[in-house]
C-alpha cells in the first residue's frame, strides 16, 4: 500500500510538472504570436502607396492594405497607371499589396516614392491584327518593326484586339482529338501534343539563347505540311530577326508572326511582346483557325522575380495574410495547426505566382464548334537555371546580407569587394539566365503536361538534341483516345513508352507481350538523340520507330553473343577506364553482333573465331590491342570473367546507335511514294504500308 501511495504521489507530481511546462509553452507561444503581430500591425499601418523600385522599364509599386481609391488600391492586370512624374505604365503582374508595371516610354523618369493613379479601362493597350500575309515581325502595337508608330486614332479601328484578354472558360471548349506534329520522334511517339494543349518544355541549364531559339525553330519548321498559324515573341528586334533567320527558306515562314520588344532588350517589353503574341494567337483561334504559340518562360520569370524581391523585402505577403494568421493561431492541435501553418505559407508564396502564370499558360484550348472550332496550342520553353551563376538581384541581396552580418571588418571588406567586382562585370539590367526549379514546378501545375530534358541534351559535338526524359515527361489534358499521327497510333508507340519507363538500366531486355518478342531498350532509348534542326515528317518517324523496334528485337536475341564479345575485350585488356570510349566501342560491337547473329547459331565461339579479323576491324583497335584480342579469340574466353558492375556491360553510346539508325532511315526514305498523303487513307491500307516498311527495316538490319 505504501508503495502504491508513493507511485500515486510521483504520478501526480509528474502530471503537475507537465502541466506547468505546457502552461509555460502556451504563454511563450502567445507572447511570440503577439510579438509577431505587433511589428506586422505597425508595418501595415505605415505602408503607403508608392513606387518601390525600378529596373529598366519595369516599375514595382506598393499599394495600401485597405486601399479603395485609384491612387492607393491594387489595379487589375491590363490596367494603365500614370505616375506623378507623368509617365504611363501597363500593369502586367500582381503580387501581395504590390504590382509590376511596364513603362510605355522607357525614357521617361520614374523615381522611388512616386505616387500613381489608375486610369480608365478605356486606356487599356491594344495590338493591331496583321494586315497582310507572309512573315511578320511586329512591335507590341502590331506595327511592322522599323516603321513609324501610328497614332492612337488609327489604333481604334476594328482591326485591333486587346493586349490582355480574359481566359476562355471550359464550357466554350471541346475535346482535343487531333495531333500537333512536332517533327520530334521522342515527342510525337512518347509524349504527344494535341492541338489545343499547353505544354512546358523544361530544357537543361547551360543552353545559350540561340540554342533555345533553335528548339523553337525546329517545331516551327515541322508545321510545313499543315495550315497552322504560328506566333512567338522576342525580347528585341535583333532576336526577332534571329528567329526568322533560323528558319531559312522554309515555306512555313509565311505563316509566322513574331512580336518583339524594341531595338534594345528590356524585361518589361519582353513580357508585353508575349502578351501581344497571346492576343494575336487568340484572335486566330477565335476566327476558327489553328494557332501555335511558342513562348520563352524566362521572360515572365524575370519580371515576377522583381515583384517577389520587393514583396519579400517589404514583408508584404505576411502583412496581407495577417487575418489568416490570426485564424490559424486560433486552431487547436487536434485540428492540425502546424499543417495549416505550412499550407498557408506555401499558398501565400505560390498563389499569386500561379495566377500570373495562368494568365499565359492556361490560354490553350480547342473551341467548340459553336465558337468556330479553332484551337490554340501553347508550348512554353524554359532553360533550367544554373545555380552556379548569380544574377544582379542575387548578388545585391548577398551584398546586403554581408553588410548586416557580424563579421570581422577585414573579412567583410574582402567579401564585399569580391561581390562588388562581380556586380561591376554585369550589365545594369542583368537578371541571370534560366528559370529556377520552384517556378518551373508551379508552371507544370498550370499546363496540360510537361516535357523534361536530360542533362546531357548537348551531345559531344556541341549539338543540341531532343534528349527527353521519358520517365519524367507526361501529357495531360482533355483528349480523345489518341492524338498521334495515324502511323504512330497504329504502331502503338505509347505501349513502347510504358516498356521504356519500366526499364531500370540503359541496356535491359524485357518482354513485350504485344509483339510476342523480347526487346532490348537501348535502340529505343537512342531515339532521344535526335538533333535539333533534323525535322522529321510523320513518315520519317514511322520508319525510324520501326527500325528501332526491329533493332531492339535483334539486340535482345543476340545479347549472348554481345556479352561474349565484351568479355573477350576485357580479357584482352582493351582499355575500359574511359567511359565514353568504352560506350562507343560497345555501340560498334553491338552493331556488328546484331548484323552477324543468326538464330540458328549454337556455337558462339566458333562464330566469333570465323569473323575474328572482321570484329577487330569494327572495334577500331590499336595494333597491340588488336593482337591481344585475336590471341584471346584463338585461346577462348577464360572462366574467370569479371562480374557485371552497377552499369550494364552492354551500356552503349546512344548517339552512335542513333546515327546508324538514321543512316538506314535515309536509305528507306526512297521506298516512300512521292507526295504521299494518308489523311483520307483507309486503316487497312496504312497497316499494309507499315507492314511493308517493317519488312524493309528487318532487311536493312539483317546480315548482308
């Protein structure tokens, strides 16, 4: 009993101590909440509507928390504002208690602290519709580049459309059921794009601006055999001319319209140019035509980043969310207060950004027949930001942090000098290149799909390729059963995509139940090595896919011979430490193996011995390596062969494989009837034609 009483007293003591701790923690939380709220309330009361920052032609303006007048409230996207200096600006993005405006005349003065007034909606900017056929290079008013600017009276005709439009509602759209040909087998076969879809194409870091334009030009050239009208934007007239020059003499140039900023690239004009391209593409869609819109997402990020910088520095998001914070702090633990705090922080950071992106990326769609049946397909390209390179904004933030940190003065001085030297090397309006990952993830959330590129999209010759990451790329949207061209649909290339996604290694044999044959994934993966600028027709894609499929079947069947030859090279001490050279050699030996292999062969060693000299020639060996290989072939493979490492012994240079398949494609093109068009062909006729091409593909890959 005494022991029980003692235990009870100890239990009561522990409960009392726990209660005291909880009470202290609750008081501490309340004090912290009050401390957090007091400065926010003070900041909220001190905020006045004013210009906070100017970079180039972009002005970031703070509004008042409860502003209701045209001189202190938050405007709408597309509004025109006039600053106290008299300068006009178009509102292009909204943040929390702030907005970004683009100066109509970048030469006009706007100072920090200036006030503003929102003008009547009658002053909203407009752009003139193209007035003639053929390639058009236009400014943000729709005037031909280099021509004299028209007066406002001329722009009030029926030939103009608003630069900023409302997004078309879902009830005005219809199902997407026809493909947009990209001229890229990796896209058309495995991540198809439908007319009316929006897709983000995430390019790797390290690409130049010209290489990005080469990707855009590739897709434009692929529209040669259709009637799609094409619209894109460029930051300056120089870059608009560069896009046109990349298209050369292609007939598709006559259906291209490029909206451009001025002679000098400015971040604000670049966004207005993208608004103009959107407006003209929507006008074509509303006229019942099929429009293709190609945008560079980096231009949008640059302006949004300026807005986010000011919002963060002035604590505007926290101030805007004070009421929400009070409500969340009133929740109990059982209602998941910590989770709600996390969700609120994430939503506060991304809500406005998603709205901004949606103004551009959610404009794609195919209109209902009652609305003309037109479509707008949107492809947004973005280079992933290289985190090793800092922009002017990031360097300025780093400089401010150095000044605030508690450091030895000597250390501080050296660090500040280094950052100031980096800043001096940058242009005044430099914002870095590329788009950060969080901005791209937000973009993926508002598009119908995304295409992610592998890091090695630039091949060993420095050529940009369509190196698509099959596992990370996906197409969504309101679509019919298939939005592929008739060849790829009948070849069921999407089933091959599932096959590729399930493979774990670069060279792996897997069953393909639909073909009743085993496939090695290496030839199919090699299709991602297509060079930018090598635009393929639907017939080219069908032939290349058949060649890769048949090569995959032969690679799987001949794998025992390939493994035997690889082991021979290892025993002959052929250099293996250079990964690139080893993969190139594996690609060469696999080509020889697949051409030499015979399903009736039972004695692999005898087969190799018979073709020993030929094999040595194929591997392009040095004299001593050749001598050792021939000696090993004569003696036979030792039983003590090294086991397979984490990387497959048969991992090959995909570019070498692709170049071989492409050379066979060029010869098989001659089998196509001139002017071939399968638009109205019967399915049975297409199936017969594909069967004929499959037989020709087998013949091209078979022993000579």
